[in-house]
């Protein structure tokens, strides 16, 4: 039996005034991986989204890196000048800051 995981309800944390927030999501399953990006304004209004589905096994860090790249592609597609990226993978964030990605 798996232990029950309790999570607090998600709440919107807006980006600074005048900017947009892009949130990524990554899911690695046995034979298919999904990476997605979702852009919202300060009020949480939907601005656009993008997703990539890959066949074959990938480790979670790789899928998270793909999701992060999708974030930047979405920002480019929506011609965003000032955006904040919400990513929960420290290794990917470090790579972006160091200019590796």
C-alpha cells in the first residue's frame, strides 16, 4: 500500500508588474515523456501554451530540461520581452544561469 501524500492547494504567485510568468511541467513515464510550458500574465490570465511529447524512455532531468527549452520557445513565439520562468529543477536552473542551455 502506498502512503497518501498530502499537498497544499496550489496558489497563483504573480510575476512582478509588467512581466509574464512561464511555468513548465515535465512528466517522464516508462515509454513516453511530456514537457509543457504555460504563460500567464500578472492576473493569472492564460496567454499561451506549448507541449512536446517524446517516445522512449528519458530520465526526469532530461525531460525537465526539454520543458525549460520549451519555456524559452514559447516566450519567443509570444514575443515576450520580460518574463519570469518557474522551474522546480535546481540543476536545470543552474544550467540556464550558467548559459549552458
